[in-house]
C-alpha cells in the first residue's frame, strides 16, 4: 500500500500527515489497536517494515514454525462474526495458516486502507511545543501524531551470534526470524542449525527428514515436551465454534491465558506413584498443559521441579538411542519451566538418524564462520546452508531499532539502560503519549490474550481522553518504579530468577542492569491490574 492509497485525512503545511494515532506494527497488537481506534473514530494508521501483515507470523516462516497455543485460543475473540468466519485446521496451526488468518482478519475488518506496509519507521521524536510526535519512515514520509502506539513485540529483532566471519560464508544463510519468502532448498543439503530454542527445535524436527546431513550446534538444551498436535476435523471445528464463549472465558480465568485449567490440589497430597501417573497423563496432553495443568509446586519448589524434570529426562533417554547424545540433550542448569519450554514433534527422534550430529558448543565453542562452513575450537565443518536459530535481541531490541526520543530529547534506549521501567508495560516516564502494546513487563503466557487486555485499556483510555478534552498522558517515575519492583517481587517468588534466559531478562548490549522482561504473574492478574489502574482514574499516569 502506498501513501497515496492510505486513506488519511489531513496534511499540514510542512507536508506532514496529521493523525490522532500512529501505530508501529501490523502484527497481533497493531491490527487490534488499529481496528479499535478506527472503530472509535480516531484517525489512525499502522505502518510496518514487513511487506505483509501478521508480525511474527510474517517473519518467522521457517520450516516447522507453528503455534504452541491452541489455534482457537490464539485468534481474536472480540467479534463473533470474525471468529465464526474462520476454520482452524489443526490444534496448533503452522505459519502459513496463521499468516492467512491475519490477512483474513485485516480484510474482514477492512483495515488495509489504513495500513502502510514495507516501510520501516526510523524515528519518533516528541515535540514539546505542539505536544505531538513527529514520526519519520525509511522512505522519507513524515507524520505528526498526537499518540504514538507501538505494537513491535519483545521478540522481533533477530539476533545473530557474535562469531567472526559471518559474511565470509559462501553458501546459503537464513535466520529463522527472517526466513526467505520463497523458501530455501534444503533437500539433500549439508545443513547447520545454530540454536535449540523453540525456533531451533521446530526447525530441526521439520528439516531432519529431508536434508542430506544436519549438524546441530547446541549451547543449552531445553526441556521439550511433545506438542501433541492433531488435525481438527470439520465436525470438531463446528463444535469449537459452539464453545467459543466458554473457551474465551477459560483463557480469561486461567493463569497463562491458555485453555489449560489449573490443578488445585497440592502435589504433596499425592504419593510419588500417583504423581508419576499424573505426569504420564500430562505427557499425553497438548501444549502448555504441562506447565499450567501441572502441580503449582513444580514451578515453585526445587524438589517437585526436580521430580518432574527427571520424569522428562527419562523420556528423552527412552527416545534417543545413543545415551551420550541423550545426555547432551538433557538440561542440567535449569529445571522444567524455569525457561520457556519449546514444544516438539519428532524432535528427539531426529538425533537417531545416522546423518545427524549434535555439537555441544560449551565443549567445543564456535570459533568462526569460514567460507565453507563453521569452525569450532575442535574442527571445521563444511556446509551448504547455515541456519541461525539464535533468537532475538529480546525485550527491548525492537525499541532500540527506532530512534525514539521523548521529553528533553532523551532516547528510549538510554532511558532503559537499566532495563525497561514501565507502568504495566503501557507507558514509560519521560515519553508522553507513547503507549505500548505487546511490550516489556506486560507479556506472559498466551500472547494475544495479554494484548487483548491492553487493547481494551487503550480503547477506553483514548475515548476517555477525547471525551474529557485531555490531550496528554505520561506515567510518573514513581509508578514505573513501583511496577518494576512489583515484577521483581513476583519473579523472586518463582524459580525463574535462578536461570539465564533471554526470554525473561533484558540483556541488551551495554545494559548495566537487569530487569525482568515479561509479566510473571500471568495474564489474568495482568488484566485485573489494568482494570484497577483504569478504575482508579488511570492511577500512575498524569493526564492533562
Ligand atoms: P531463543 O529461545 O532465544 O533461542 C536461541 C537459541 O540460540 C538458544 O538455544 C541459544 O542458546 C542459541 N544461541 C544464541 N546465541 C548463540 C551462540 N552465540 N552460540 C550458540 N548458540 C547460541 O530464540 P527462539 O528459539 O527464536 O525463541 C524465542 C522465543 O520465541 C521463545 O522463547 C518463544 O517464546 C518464542 N517462540 C515461540 C514459538 C511458538 O510459539 N511456537 C516458536 C518459536 C519461538 P542459549 O540458550 O545458550 O542462549
């Protein structure tokens, strides 16, 4: 969509497009924000660097990329017509279907005229004189907007390993989060995968059966329970449609925002044999049941965590034929749930193939990328293709990519050197009229369900401000500090803090401190707190 196609209403004398709200991102949060703001009568547009909609589901098109939230708990619930107009084909749908879904939503809600795709936002500077943001894009467009709304995610800025020689490799290269749209020919190729997080695990399982040879460079193994994905028959889908209200209610009342309800009994009221029986039952269940329908003590106490982790270790030993390889695949530095678990389909069996090798980079670190492949401290490997499944500059990376400057010209990157410091992940001190969806200190669990709370909050906040003649909102420093302290306190009640995890911790280069990157108390508590902030007159924010 070009600027000329975008149905914006006004341009000022300086050639700037004048808006109520400029939304950065056309992913899960950008789409909902755009729909709500336009429905409320605001002049809003959304701009994305990607040339298609869907955010995560546009960029992460690597083989095997799929949901690990149940598809029918992941889509938008706010419109009955929208949800009933779509049929999911699997319990955990793959990337192509998810991308199609977000295109369906954008068309059904008629949002495309208000989107500008294939355009990176380069800067956003607060102008104290007019009380507006001046936003510029890579193709030179300038926007003057009252509100700047980010929907750029906390896992969207791809990270490459800091190994010399990356540019020297003469073969094909892909990052899982920037997979080429036309695909990559991997059949019978000698392929390297670096990284064994969720993206690596899904990629390895998908390509293992087709490549000529596969070498997996693993720095840290993860606990990977089976996804247990299955097709959804048309009859099942009809049944799901009849249950959408109940499914929605469940996602709004269970801690992680999934359909997996809690088990309320204490683990200690059962014998070890009974617990083992329950673990077996859970192993056969889907997705996040292993985390959210498990005994709460499994993520709260070291003893029960060790018990469930050992149960998973036994499964790995049973599925991987070579005991030495199995040993390498079993985490020793953290228990299940301390890091975000990847879910797998046939992952462990890939290591039973004769053409697959697992290299532990803690034993033989990656030394350099060469013209022909990868050299570790032990030897050189030759490859046709190198796949980086090395994750993201998590939590703040996407925010650092844009030159965002608030009051007094301070940059957001600088102000978050100690880690993000926000009120409920929605706003940050020094940055008036910047509202963040899907940002730091807010997400956790089933992501669209967190965003849903935020989008509702944004919707009523914007209406409230308009109805009351207010034009400016900014959180106080004290409220930001209070939220950060609250997040840290919740973390301290869990085992999360005892392990390293890019998903949890802000660790951008140059950061001098740490702050927890997600909201660890869960989606339900998060929604409750947003409603409380709103009911108390936007407590923690100054409106004028
Ligand atoms: P990730 O979890 O950060 O994993 C990156 C992997 O690369 C890790 O194994 C990491 O090892 C490794 N790595 C990074 N730098 C390395 C280096 N220099 N040398 C060797 N190994 C290196 O990233 P991801 O797999 O893309 O997943 C990110 C998040 O996205 C996940 O937590 C998940 O929430 C989400 N995700 C979700 C789905 C889904 O829902 N289906 C799918 C994919 C991703 P270390 O662990 O040692 O750092």
